[in-house]
C-alpha cells in the first residue's frame, strides 16, 4: 500500500462564500442608510433690518457700493481695497453700528464670503447678510 501524501493547498471556497454573503448584506443595507441633509434658513422669516445699518452692496459685476443709513443714506462707489478703511472710519464714530452685506442675486457666493471675511478680519463686530423677504 502507498503512503498518503499531504496536499499543501489552501481551499478558497469557504472564503469566497463568506465574501459573497458580505456583498449581499452590504447591497441590501446600503439603500437603507440615511443621507445627511441641511435645513437652510428661509428668507420669509428674516429678522427686521436694524434701524441705521451700514450697507455694503455687491452688484452683479462685483463692484461695491457703501451706503451709510445713519448719515441720511449717503451712498458711494468704493473699490475692494478701500472697503476696510472706509468701514473702519465710519465705525470709529459709532462702533456698535451693524454692517449688512447685500449681495446681488447673480453674484457668486464666494464674492459675498470674501467681503464678509474681509470685514471680520478688520474686527468689525456686527456683520450680517441683507435678504429680500419673499412675498406671500
């Protein structure tokens, strides 16, 4: 009688079975996972505008207009480099005066954020966004 020889092979069939079962479990479970959602604030519920704000308007061509409601609505066209100096000069007289940014509907979000970032870097305390309430 011949002696039995040992086989040095790995049987991969059980591993393939386990992988197929895991694949089926993930395929069934994946559609049931909830995705993240963001609830954006509605402009229909916007707060009232402060009494005499300083308004920085960003037009569609990204030019800036500065309107000081405290001095009777004086409006002037300014450049991006002049924004910080003009706002700080006005706020030196009234540090608690709020600054509102009014971005045109067609302006990129990045332009509005860059103006807001520039004002916050200049240590302006009260910066907000001006929105148009939706008509009902």
